[in-house]
C-alpha cells in the first residue's frame, strides 16, 4: 500500500471511495463526498493534507485535513479539521484508516500545525491521542455529545492557552 498526496486525477476515485465508505454509516448524511469537493475549492484546502491510500494503482482510502479557527473574545487560533477519513468497505478493519490518520498527523506537524479538531467516534479516535475538546475549553458551533467532539495536540503544549468556539470553513455548512 502506498500513501501519497491526492492529485486531480484521483478526484473521481476519491468521490467513489467516500460515497462507498459512508453509504451505510450510522451517523453519516451521505454528503461527505460533496463536502470534500467543496473544500478542495476553498481557502481552507491544503493539498498536502489530502492523502490517498492506494493498492495496485487503485485508490482505496482517503483523508482530508483542512484549516479552521478556534476563536474566543480576545484571540483566534489556527487549527485543522479532520473530515472525513474514508476507506472502501472491503478494505475496512485492516488498519488503513489508522495509517491515513497517522500520516496526516505527521504531514500536518511538518507543515507547522499544532492541533486537529474532529467530530467522530469516541471509541476509535482516542487510540491516536484524541481527547474531548471540552477539556481544553473548545466547543463546536452545534449540539453534539461531548464525547464525540475531540482534539489532539500535534506538538507538546499545542493547545496551551487555546480555547473558544470552533469556526469551520463555510463549506461545512454549520
């Protein structure tokens, strides 16, 4: 398996991977593939943080990290949103999502980012170091169970002094 930066030639394959991955997902609204299309055209898009997993020339997984802000009354902080991570159903449960997540963390850190915010499964993401965002005084701009709103520090003290409301790019439609 190869992990590499997504190219324009991958767009249709990535669309299909995301659509397949979320088709039967319990909490998905089946629009994740359109979210990715919109984010690629936005100021929040960072090409190096759109990563595909490929086997024998076929895209079987994808992850996207995009820019977001965490704002309070006196400051704003740069962070990233992890959304979505997708693996074709027939390849799920084989560690591909984990490899994509770890690779995205490594690349984000190399690019100077200090943290990532996500809305996700409370039993899956803590194994990568994600913690409840409210521990840091970070909130999402919509109602969601606290255990599903998570953050990770990519560097030591990456969230020191950071608190406030997450401001997603408008493409998230929140």
